């Protein structure tokens, strides 16, 4: 009896926030590997804010997912059949198999994982794309110096939690922004940030100013929205703003929002404070990945780099979990357990 | 009979565009140099857009001029009396003596000029702060590569003309934006830009796109305003935007203009195209000045770096000339001839 594949397809493009109707669960026979191919069983699927961009037809740094195609995504998978000389049955790999149970691969863009070195799910989080985004963006663009103040939002999330902890490792002060008392307590008590502010507080901007008495030298921008308005007046001369995400805007309509137009005042500050605003995608810094894997594993072993995973069971629950992610309802790196990982 | 000094004071802070009423001509006896001091006679006064910022009380990278004080400004001056061992009567220096005929100096922040090497007025333009702004901003932040497209507005002006010509020296394509047929002809025919577009043309944005068939890799931002809206959609991935001025906004009211709010769409492009927006003031790069003086003089001698001066006679005409500068009515580096330069 052939293996049954389950796949989650993009059913339609969302207008504003995605809904369950934008996704469709499809069931089919699992594919058979041809010569040179592997059959992969997905164990873990990563859910990340960037996927919202792939659901839209708008031009971005990557091509959109076509309507009717499998949703894209990073995955940890087990080789269950191999007709490829480089891989054996039972190997665990990082792959980009998307939102499905089984997938073929010709071996390109796979990375073998060592289950003895770290839980393999970390290859989707702290030891994967989000952790590397934090590492490369903070150290290459943000370049915090000892004693400087680094601010990051979504501080309990996959990227933000690593940004703040790496900032502290470099000797900078880490100030986190998170939503709700539970996340704030985690950022302060478990991750060891120097300060944390709840963006839901009515006096959020005032609180942020209070915990940044020397201003802000690096703002790692991964959310956009109202946080920006509170951060911007606090930026110091020569502050650096690595921009890796704008989750608050991912569901915006494509037309421009009503005013006031904030651009002129932002540009005036860019000029008068000699600010640097720099968008980036982690793969631009791919040559730093080997050093990141080595360094981050060491920091984890030393207890300096902690992480939290938010694991949802069952591929069929991925759409609802993704919708919640865009609303900030996850707590830690959001991962879907797809296959039998025991 | 003592020398009579003339000074132009800031009479009041402008609201919006400066008017003649914001300035006051004051006459007094020229000061006498004490031991260790020099008396300078100003020959040339530089008028530059940044001075609009100094007229406002708003926080910026430099302290404002106080109401009732002499307007600040870079000057070329002759030493007419010296009680300082380092300077002799007749020396020509670059100083920051402001909008006045005579000024004292204790010798700090002076630079001796060699009238045989270049016309001394060039120390206020192509061989001075505007030329160095172009050089440092373009080469250090813009970093054009051969074949890339560099766009600069106010291309017949002191900064813009140098930006485009230095871009061409590095092997990049230079596209200028200027106002009116006379300035456009100068940029194309005299300065040798690869293309020029008149921002007054009704189809300016379409014309700009037509002369940038491969997009824009470096936008040297020295004007702001409507030019930005035409440039922004044409930026290539990894484009760099050095920001040294926003003349179109200098007269804006301090409150935010009505919408639409362009900031979210700009930030989306920053992210999706990995753009770099970087404000700067040339003095940040002061350690590059010796190399600039050497290199720019060589380029001028070789005919690769041309310049145009717009000289207004008489200190009393400085306020009107400055008001016109902010309206783009100058043609070339605006300089006031204050003293007898013959």
C-alpha cells in the first residue's frame, strides 16, 4: 500500500490577514524516488512570518507561491528511501520541503543534521535561519559596541530572543519588547535581557524611554508598526537599524495608508542623526554560516544562548498556527510536528 | 579711523521659507586682534542649504545660531593683521567667519590656501565642504561599481555636480536631475553626465525611468521631495542611498504633512530590496580630507572634475541670494564676494 502524502496548498491569495480559506489540505499518494533522488518524511515544519510574503503576488526578494502549489517552508526530515549515494535511510536533514508529509529531493540544498549534537528541531530556530538572521544582522549591520543599547521587538520570538542574547554576549545592553506579562517575564528572567517593556502597556513609549536612559544605538527592526514610532525618537546619532522583518505590515493592503506622512520626519532624523537603515535577508551573509553554526552551538552549550520552541502537533493545524503567528500569539519559535519524531 | 565692520545677524527664526525680515544688517567698528589673534577680512562667503537648519531652534547635528548673532558660514579670508606666530599679513585662509566683513581668529580651524594652486574661492566649493561631501558620501557610502547607475539631484549644484563626475571617474553611469533647460544642458554638455532629466517636466518620473533602463544602484539624496518619489521605485536590490541633504523639506513646518503615509511602503522596499539608507555629515569622514584635496586637485587639473560658481557681489545681498538658493534659483556653487578680491 503506497504511503499517503498530505500537503497544504495555497488555495487563494489573502487580502489582508490570511484566513483558513486561503489554505487547502490535499491528500495523494506519496511520490517514488527516481535514480539520484531521496524520499523524505518531514518531521518538523518551520512557520515563519516571511511566508506571508510568499502568499502574495507582489514582487519581493523571492518568487511567490503559486495558487494551487504547496506552501513553502523549511523542514527537518528523515530519509526514508535513498537512491542517492550521499544519503542513507535514517539520515536526518534540514530541507526546504514545504508544508507536506513527504517530499522528494535530489540532494541539493540539504544539510545533514547530527541528532547527538542538538535537538534536530533547533535547525529551524536558534541554530537555523532565525538564529542566523539575528547573528548576521546584529553583528554585521548593527555592530553593537560594549555599553551600547540594543532594542529588539518580538523579543521572545525566534529572531528577537537571539538578537538580545547575542547583544549581551558582545557587552551591549539588551532591551526587549514583547506582548503580555508572560512573554515579558520570560525575556527578562529566562533570556536575561537587561530590561523588557510590554508594548500593550498604555504608556509603552514612556516606559521604553525610561529603560533606555542613554538612548538607542541599535534597533533591530523585525516588526514595524507602532513600535517604530516609540523607538525612533530615542535613536542616538549614528544609530544602526537592521531591518529583517515588518510583521505588523505584512497584512496591510497594498495601497498607502492615510496620513500623516511620516516619511519626511524620518528622513530628517536620518540626516540630522546620521542614521543607517539597512534591509537584509540572511542569505546575503551565507559565507558567515559555518562560523555561526560553530559559535552558536558553543554559546548554547555554555548556557549563554537560550531558546524556546512553541510546537504545534499535526500538519493539518499549520494554517491556524500560522495565522496566530502573524497576530503574535505564538510563544517561542513556532514549529509544526509533522511526522513521528519519537 | 577704525575699520567699519558689517555683519548680518539672525533677526528672527523663520517659519517656513526665510524672508528678508529674518536677517538684519548691523554696522560696527571692526574688532582689534589681541595677542595670539588674527584679524581676517572676508573675501568670499559660502552660502549653503545647511544654513537653513542653523536658523531653526530644532535639534540637529549642530547648535542653532542664536537670534541676534552673526549667521554662520564658511569663508575665504585674508589676514590683514596678525598677532599670531603662524600667520602673516596677506595670508589667505579658509575660515568659518560667518556672514561678516571682518572677524577675529585665534588660528584654530584655519587652513592656509595657496592662491597659485587654484582660485581660492574653490575652497568653498569643489575643493571644499561641498566637494568633500560628494566625494566621501559617494565613495564611502554609495560605493558605485563600474557600470552601475548613480542618480543625483541638484546636479548643477556644488555637491551634485561633483557626485556625478566622480561617479563617472569610478566607471559608473551618472544620471543627473536638474531644474530647467539651461541647467540640464550644462550638466549634460559641460559636466559630461551620461543623462540628465528636468524635474520640472510633467512626465519627469517616466523620463527618469527611461534613462535608467537598468534601474538605480546609488541615489545620492541631497534634495528630498518629489524627486524621491520618482527615484524610489527604480532602486535596484542592494541599492545605497547616502543622504546628505533634504533641501525640499528645510522650509517644512515642524508638524507632519498630511498623508498618505509613505513610510510603510518605503520600509517594505528597504526590506524586500535590502536597501541601505544612510544619513551623513562630511566631517564624520574628516580623516579622508587630505586624500580628497590631493585627488580632487588632480582631477581638476586633468579636466575630469569641473565646477561652476555663481558669484553674488556684496554682503548686503547675501540674504536674498540665500532665499533664492533654497528655491533652486542659483546656478552653480553660490558664493558671495564680500571683500576686495582683485
